[in-house]
C-alpha cells in the first residue's frame, strides 16, 4: 500500500540541471515543490559543461548566476578556430572575443556537470523544496489527476499535484506518460567527450575548435588544469574509441598539426569515461499536455555540435517558471506560448547545427575546400557566419531569413543544401 502525499503544487521528476533549477526558482517563489532524483550522487557522464552567453543571461534572470559562480563556474573570453587549411599562426592571429554577444557577460560559462547539478539540488532543498535522492519513480500519471508513484528508502509513496514537470532527460517517463511524441532527425556523425585533468599551459580563458583529417575537435577549459574535450568522427567509425584504452586513444586523436597547442591536451590525463553518441537532433511539437510540462532534454534536444543543451534548458526553465508564477499557487497556466517559442527556437538551432556539422564534421578534400572557401568569402560577407552569432547570442537575435535553405546554399553551396 502506497503512502499518499498531497501537499504539493508541483512534482518535478528529475533532479539534474532543469529539475534543480526549476525547483529552486519555484520554491523561492513560495511553491510547494516535490523534487525526485534517482541517483545518490551525480557522476561524470559526458554531459555538457558549457553555457553560451545567452544562456548565462537566462541564469541571471532566474537568480541562479551567483550560485553557479560559487560552485566554481568559469568564464571563457576568447575563441580560436583551427583548420587544416590554415596555418596555426593565422588561426591564432585573430581570436574571437567572447564578451561581444550579451551585455555584461564576459563570455560562455563552464562548470563541471556533477558540481552544477549538486549546487542546484542543494539550493532547491535550501529554498524549501522536498528534495529527495535515491528514489525510484515507478509510475507517472498525467491528465486531470496527475500523480507520481515512487519508492524511497524501502517505502512506496503516491504523490499528487496539479502539475508534473518532466525534467527526466532523453528517455523521459513523464513524456511517455503524457503521450507526447518525440521526433528525431538522421544522424550525421559520431560525437564523443572526455574530461581531461593535469593540463598544463592551455590558456584557461580560451576555447578552441578545429578540423583535420577525419577528426573534428573542441576544447573548453574548466579551470584548475581541467579541460572538457569533444571530438567528432565519421558514422562508419563506431568502434574507433571503444575498448579499455579508448579514452587514451581518443585523447591522442587531438594531436593535430593545425593546432600545436593540442599537445598540451594530449599530455593530460583522462579524468573520466569517454562517451560516444550520435549527434542527432530531437524535438517535440508540443512540450506539454494536461497535467504535465517538459523542460530540457525531456522536451527534445539540439545537436551537441553547437553545445547548447544547458542554454536551452535554462530558457525552458525561465519561460515555464514565469508562466507558473503568473497564476495562483496550485493552478496550472496555459503553456501554449512556451510551445510556440520553443518550437521556433529549436527549429532555428537545428538549422544552425546542420550548417556547423557540415562545416566541422565532414572530412576529406572537398569538405576542407568548403571550409576554406567560406573563410575567404566571410571576410567580405560577414553574414555568412550569422548562424554562429545565433549560437552565442541566441537564435532570436538573427533575422528569420537566415534560417532558410537559400541562406544555407549561400554558406555551403547548392549541393550541400540539397543533401
């Protein structure tokens, strides 16, 4: 027999970044929040640790920025793009300043994912949320009488609230219970990540991206000699970094001639697992149903090539909490405006990611020539790289006409646009 719990305004399933942030904001606003997290401790699972400048603005709006800084968050201020068609000297001669995309934001913000989640969970609890760890959610019901059944410390509970928030990731139980369909596009490449420690000499304010041979790399310093690195490689190389020495072989792949500085990464030590996954984009047409709303990956995710998972999540949380605070406690608002904004946001980001994947994660002489051609043309036509501005400043900051196949053809060429 389940013990029934009723004294909640909302139940949040999933205590990661989306669930922790939403629970903190709503508990601070006076809502009675039940937050349920499966894990006993957050561990490194090759999750995103980079927040774009527009995502940093969202954390400030939510009142969470200082919390993240206290947890060890680290700003980046420069970006360098390397490529096999450029000399390292040419690539490093004009680094992109990262403080130009959002007023008062020094640049992207990096924070180790387990520390990030823990800071938000602790903040939710401190704000008054009933935050529970190590629980097993066994059933979710949405509709006119939402409830969640879960097991905690050997006891079974049935919790009721007017709204269940699905912040439970890509395999969301809440999404399934609500009958919300998830769409996914075809994969383009493999994408893998690794945390590296003991990195000496890499500037801690500088992120980098580059392509050489059949490997595309990204590097984001976390501070204190740690760097989160990512690599992309062709779909037909699924086993490339598998096996007990996979992390070491993955790190060795960063030894590229277009970026001699990568030798500092290669000299570091793998500080966690290497995780590889296909890059596919996913989305929902409507991230809510009666008695339920989804945030973060539960509502669909963006291709990690542009690194916007956390920025997307923080905007989701900001919009959903604004709507929740606009109605009396215990009431459920109309989430239609959230659905409309998110659909267009994700469409634009999906478009930007497709361009970036074609540029950075396609390999061989033709792909290299395309990158070189774009680099040369963009010196005279800066709007050819407007998709990158959308990534850093937010998709709404770029005119709608730049998210069309006509613009994609301008950037990549007609044959690429038809692919």
